[in-house]
């Protein structure tokens, strides 16, 4: 991280670590995905780092893989238009503040400079201390432009053991059907993360409270505690895209239950 920040700063640009890595750092959690934002344009980033990484000019992003760590360097940008949960019209900005405002939740808007100083312009640190998830800007607008943020909010609610603020709860109660607009592959990926967390019962309590089963393409009767990810999937009836290996493992678990075997 320091080498990347040094290179950008020594070439005359601003550069900060931002987002999930900083959030997890403040929560003393391990994170291997590091996002770095800068006022350098994507062409300037490519000029600095050359071919050591890969890039996507459309999204102003440059990616470096180093052992178990992935670094994503992104130009400050504004996302002006979305289609099918993805920004399709982006605009470069020289403003660090504008770049922070485009992010999803306040807890993901915290930045860190080269020296480890925390920059918190949207009160994300307070929200971490208070264990609450808040959307940046208007909740309806931000969830409507990218519905994947809804399931991400639910995932953080479970895996970080935070609470959802009242605006998010109201949105889920009124517009939970928007989960239908999220690709099934993405829902599966997010549920894998939730079911891998020991706190997964909290997810099902929320789903039952707001009657979201049908929007997530899952059904179930009783959910047991203390299961691993596949153990949870085995309790569900679902049309979500499980792999053949996962389907077999689920079937084996169901057979053990059916014939009185122990689920290990």
C-alpha cells in the first residue's frame, strides 16, 4: 500500500486508501482487498504503473494482484447514470469529497492517508462506533439506482453484527421486491458470505420479519444454528445457482438427516 501511495504522491497526485479496508482496519478485521482513490486520471495511473497490473478505462480503474492482496486504484469520479445496477455514465472529478459521496454506506466512506491518519468526512467512524449502517445521500435513490446495495446492506447487518438505520428498514419494508432485480448469481454470492458467518440466524430473522423469501428465491421451514455454509444451503429450497458440487453436498446432508445420520 505504501509503495503505491508513494508512487502516486511522488508524481504529484493525491492518493488515499478508502472503503472496506479502512472500515475493517478500524474493526480489527483482516482484509485483502485494498481500494485506493486518487485525482490522477486513468491514463496517468497507467503511465505511472505501466504493465504490472490490468486496467479498465471505462471504470477509471487499475488493478494490481500481489500474492493474497488485490489493489484497486481508481480515479476520483462521479457516477451520473445507472443501468441494471451498474454505472454506465461516469465522469472524472478532481474532488476527493465528490468521490466519497458516490459511495454506498457511510462506513465505507472512511479514508486513510499515507501516514495512517483517518479522514472521515461523512461521519462513518461514528457509525462504526454506534454499529449502524446508513446510506450516503437519499436512501431510495441510492438503492433504486443499484439494487445490489440492498443485499449488501443486509450482508453487513449480519456479518458485522450492526443495525440498519430506520430509513433502510423502511425501504426494505416498502420496496423489498426490488431484490428481484438483482442477478441471481450476485444474490448467491452475497448469501454465501452471509451463510459463512456464525451470525447467519440474524439474516433469517430479518427475512421473516419483512417477508423477503420470494424475492430472494429461497424457501425454508426451520433454520438450525451452528451450521456451516453448505449446511445452511441444505435447509433451503432454492432456484439460486448452486454448483454441481454444492448440490451434491446438500443432497448428502439431506440424506443423512432423512436416514437419521448426524450432520457433520
